[in-house]
């Protein structure tokens, strides 16, 4: 995302990023606006998003929202919201995304991964830019490839670590390392626990440190997902992906009911 916004900073109408990473909890709070406790819409004017926690690219550090600055020299960085149907300012955001994607394909850390702008979706979201991937791929435990393995490790052991999604991610990575968990479903089962235990034993990982576990062990089993286990899985997967690098499909759009 940095490359796109460096382009925007030099544009005639600079943009300011105002929303990037959101936790699952923050996403649920946004979803609840305009709805009652049962989730029924009670005030359409207050609706912010149709995406619950885990259903937005913001929750995975893969999206950012921005708006044009009223005055580039304003120290407060105030933004404004021109009507996308009558203003061409938002097209600057699209142009920066396209330019950044081309430069990325020439060797940046996110080589082979494309950006997309929400302003061209069927459900328009003009402030929104994201790495091109799908919710289905994320729910299957996948995550976009990045040359910078240290960045991936940091992401997985910080803001992604405490999310419900991490269970799916670990299951996917264990399967890729030939420690079969079965279906990637985020369910703590015996097969997943056995695969995890075997991996940790083979890698000689010490997982007995208190306070490191993402989730409690299931009855009669041992399930301790700690940062060092996640880091080892990410590094091994990255090593394999570097040797067999492919790209994600380039023609996928979010479903009509996404509001990111």
C-alpha cells in the first residue's frame, strides 16, 4: 500500500489514509452501527458496513481507505468527500493503484500480487484499496505471498495472531508441510491437535511457556499455538512458495454484498 500512497502524495490532489488495519472486534462494532442487538437494521442512515469481523480485508492488514485532502498545506490533514458521480478526483486513486501494481510486478516485495480499487466494483466503495485476494482464499487459510518473509512473520505473530482466523491459518500451513489436519475449518479437533503436536516435536519447539497459547487445549489433548510455532510454519511455507511462485487469479471481484 505504501507505494500507491507515495504516488498519491505527489498527485495534484493528495489523498490521506484514514482507515487501515481493523481488529475483528472493531469491525463488529462498525457492523453494529444502525442495527439493534439482533442485527436487524433499524436506521439505514447509520449503516457503515455489511461486513462482520473476519469478512473485511481490513481485518487482515490487506486494505486501506483514503480520502482527498481539502488543503495539502493544512497541518490538520482534513479530508473531504466529493461526489464520485460528478468529481474526477477519485480517479486519481484508481490511477495510483494501477501504477503501483505495475511497479510491484517489476520486483517489489509483493511481486505478482495486484491491487484493486473499490470504485470499480459493482458495489462501489471509492475510498477503498486492497490487495487482490478473496474471502474464500483467506477462510481456506491462505494469505497473499510477499517476498519479505520478516514482514509476514511480524504480521502473523502480532495483529493476525490473536484472531479466530489463526486457527485456520495454522491448519492450512500444517497441511502444506505434510502434517495433515484434514479440513481447514478452524475447529479444534483431535486430528489437528495431533498434527500440531507432531510438527512441534519434529521441529523441537518448546511450547510449554505459560501465556503463549492462542487457545486452551481441548479435553484430553494438547493444543498450544504459540508465536514460535507460527513463525516456523510461516518461514517453511515461504521457503516452499519462493521455489514454486504462482500468482492469484486476477479476475476475481468481491461479492455484491460486501461493504468494506
